[in-house]
C-alpha cells in the first residue's frame, strides 16, 4: 500500500470521527441515533472514488465515535464489542452501497437524469442505509444497552440519518472529486449552498420538533411521577396511622385477648396488604421472664422461651439480661410462629429503633434487615411505636411494650404502587447515610419498572424526578424515572412525521437539483457542439461560395488569357523580327539623321517588346490560376527537410533586406501531398511576406512553421510587420487585389495560393492579422495523407 492509500485512510477515519461527533451533538438522549449522519455519506463517497480497500478506515472511525471512554475504563476491552460491531455495520453499508451504485448507475457517476438519480437515492440512500441501522440497533439490543421497545424508533431515526447523510454529504463530496469533472464542476455554484441550506433546515426542524416532543413528554412524566410520589407518601402515612390505632388499643385496654388482637389486626392487614405482620412486643424484666415464657407456651400449646439469634443467624435461647422486648402478640400467626418470644432488643438495628421510638414517642423504623420469620434473603423493615399506660390507678405512666408493624420492602412497595400505577415508569427507593446527598446513592431498597433485557449499570433514563419520602422516622429517597415503555406510550407521531417528511423533502430537493444541473450541463454541451457545427457549416459555406467564385473567376481569366495568348504571341514574334530588322537597318544607314531616326525606332520597338513580354507573363499567370487537378502528382516527403530548403533560399534574400527568417518544424513529420502545388504555395507566401509585410526601413522577422494536428498538417508563414486592416482582410484572396499597385504587385499571388490549396492540395487557407495591427499570419491546413485524386 502506497503513501496515497494511508493519506486517504487517515482522511476517512478522522473525517468519519469528527463528522460523527458533530452529528451526535444533535442527538436526542440517550443519543443512539441522530437525524442526519454525514459520516455515512463520507464513507460511501470515499469508497466509491478511492476503492473498497479503504473499508477498515470506516470501521476505525465508527468505532472511535461510539466508544464510551468511561465504560472502557470500567468494563475493560469488553466495552469495545458494541462499537466494533457498529463499525463493521457502517463499513458493510458503505461497501454494499458502493457496489450497488456501480452496478445500477455505473461509473463515472453523472447523476444527470431522472432514472440515475432515482436509482442512486433508492439504492444508496434507502436500501443500503438499512444495514448500519440494523447491525447497530441489533448490537445494542443484544447487549442490553437498549430495550426492545425502543428499537423501532431508534432504528428508524438511524436509517433516516444515514440516508440523509448519503443524499446530502455524498453528493457534496462528489461535487469536488466526482467524475466527469466538467459536469460536477458546473454544479458547484448551485448544489453546495442548496444542500447545506436543506441540511440546516432539516436539522433545525428536527431539533425544534424533538425538543417540543421532549418537553411534552417531560410535562407528562412530571404529572404522572408526582401522582406516584403522592400516592406512596399517602400510603406510608396510612400505615403509620394504622400502627397508631393498634397502639391506642393497647394503651386504652389493660388486657387484650389474643382473639381480640387477631380480629383487630386482621381487618387492618386485609385493608393494607403491605403489612407482613402486626405485633405487640412486651417489655419483660429479667424477674418476669419465667412467667412470660410459661404464659407464652400455654397460649401456643408448645414450649417457648425468649430467643435471640446467634452469630450464625440461628434462633437460640436469649442470654440473661436485665430487660427483654419479646414478641407477645403477632398476626397473622401462619408463617410467623417462629417469631413468638423473639427478643427484638437483642439485635442492634431493632434496639436502635426501640430507643428512637421511646425518645421521640413516635414511630421509628429499623434499618433494612432479615426478618425473624424469613427463610429467604429478602429484606424487611420493622416500625415500632412505644405503648405507655398506668398500671395501677393513678400511678405513673410506664412503658409496657411496643406496637410493631413488620414489612417486607418488596411487598410493601408492590402494595403501595400497583403495576398499572407506574405506566412505564421506573421506581427506586434509596436509603442514605447521614450527610449523603439525595439521589441514586447509598443503599437501594427497592426497584421496579426496570425494562427487561437491560442490566442495571447500563440503564439511562431520559426523565427523572426525585423526592424525599417519610416512613416512620426514616427519610428515604424516591427516584421516579421514565424507561423505554413510558417513552413509547407517551410518544406522539410528530418525530416520525418530521423524520419521514425531512427525508422525502431532502430526497426531492437533491433529485431535482441533480437532474436540473445535469440537464443544464447537457444543454450547454449540446449548445456548444451546435454552435461549433454552425460555425463549421458557415465556414464551409463561405469556403464553398468563395471557392465557386474563385473557380468561376479563374476560369474566366484563364479563358480570357488563352484567347489573348495567340495575338500576343504573334505580336511578340513580329516585334522581335522588327527589332532585328532595325538593328540591320541601323548598320546600313550612314547618314546621321537617318541613324538617329532608326535609333528612336529601336527604342520604341524595345519598349513595345518589353510590354508585350510583360503581358505574355501575365497571361501565363492567368493560365496558372486554372489549376489542373489531373496534372497533380502525389508523393511523400519529409516536411521538415522540405521546408528547410525554402528557409535557406529565403534567409539569404531576407538578410539582404535587413530581415530575419526562422524555421520551426518537428523532425520526422512526413506528408503525402502534391509537392509541386505545395512548392508554389510556400514560395508565394514567403515572397508575399518579403514584399508586402514590412514598411520601408523596417527590420522584421518571418517565421515558417509546421505542426501535426490530428490527421492534418498546419503550415504557417507569420511576420511581425504592419499587418492587414479589417477592410483588406476580406479581400486578400481576390484576384488583382493589391496594396502595392504600381510597385510591382499584380494581386494574383494569394489568389493563386487559394486556388492551389483548395483545388489541388485538398486543404484550406486563412489569413490572421495580429493584435493592434502588428503582424500577419497565413495558415495553410492540408491533409497529412492526400488521396490519389487531389481536391476530394
């Protein structure tokens, strides 16, 4: 793997992590999913552009996003299991999405028509995006970090977030790195701002809607949790009132039979099922112990003694002490017989409660403990109320015992808060040591409503309220939280509607923009091609018109020249004969006057001969304009060597005139053409530059160059002279047009070049005037391999 791979690997993994952390800031607690997940789009785009081999970077980035450092420190490497599973799901989603897009849409990814955009949105943003949501939610549920009831909504949110991430952010990345570059480059002015605005609007709507939904659920939770708190405190107070009623029974009656106690207590226990038992614990002095044990044995029909628990928790006879507080009355009897005679003051916690109850003359509760009659490890609590009465007439009021209410904590809370009262809420009761803050600290006495499949360490509640509740002299802490069932029961359709609407809206916006920008690009390309073809057609039309015009004129001139050629030939012959005769006559004439006359006649004859010869030369040029296409031998030449001969010939003459000539031609450029016609063209062009390009006393530069362009060869003769004006530029190929009339110019040189290039070499020629009227360039384009019949 080369350096570019590791650069792309680092970019993808770090980018996935940063984008994921930013997206999680928008997540509604507990933060398993968010409305938009840019990392999904980043992963798909990078794997599509750079290849599937980068999938480990997706695993690394996703695992880093979802790793809880606190859980890692607490649980060790096992805490990485879920993040790694989520990372594998994200990588699998990107791989499947890439392969699906390649197979269904192809490469390069143009996305410029409705079909390809629909397939991309459906495959990448829809179907493939279900993979990460399914794997991630499945891992959270399987490991107990999410309740099954919460899975559907979180799965839907996860899927929508990944889908929007693909539709928005993958498209944004393609704008900058996608192929074909020209197409995606044309979208940069429209797609990025439009998609970013769409994403911001989507996020804003989701956040506002989610906050509104959360506030609504919070208000509903507050209302229900207050009802639960008030119910618990009210029931606790009723239990204390019932104990006071039993206390009143013993304080107002000197003797209560066991049957009377049973009837009185049974009615209370029947109405308040939280009682495990009601008891009267008699204060027994050491000297009263034998009598108490005898009476208790008679009442129960079996031998009974005052008991206590040894170090192993086994009931044994109580050791001698000054006073005992032994259980004398107890209802219900069934299941509680073992508790009769038990000295509750023998244990530390009940003893502290007895002392507290006597001191405050009110109810006092023990710490959570194992009840005497319990065979299981369930915790219970006992509440004691002191009973005082006068034993004799007007004697002093003395402590005779304690009324006790015995509770199993679990049964107490189950009786106080039935299942239908919680309505999907979680209930906890905590006991705190002195100095502890309120909250979920200290000893947990009770928990109810915990969602199935979760373990206590991983529970995260979206809503929670707490209150202090008074039970006897104890101030317990009640914590009411909302678990997944409450969220589902209180959830409205709004979050689902917001997510679904947002996904549809984003999909429609993205599809519309992709199709419109794609079609606009296509229209521009078609327009450019159409304009190019129109220009070519116009040029061809102009060339055809010009060619026909030149051909007609050339034919006319050539025909006219042919007709003039015969009389001019006769005149030239006659004038030549006359000149020789005048020479002979001049030699024979002796008189001076006659010799002068003959001399003047010879001068006139010479002038006539010179002009007749010039006219004959013009006629020859006229005939040359009628290019004979059949008389055109085609041969192959090395163009560079061929042009070098012109360069050498022209350089000497140019130096005499004070000009400089250069040749620029690649070696090995071979051309198959009509060499004689090409020779005439280049010679005429070089002669034209030397004659017409420069003003008097100007020292200029002429460049002869050639290059291959496709199947053609372009030959240029350029100078830095005075140039050609716009008016003259359109007439340079017309016959007899010259700017040096009377200075030796005939106006036939470029016209002859035009005819040879078009009709014999099968090419085209044009004149380009330099900027600011500086310089001129004649460009000749001919085929590199001419056919056997030139002109085709």
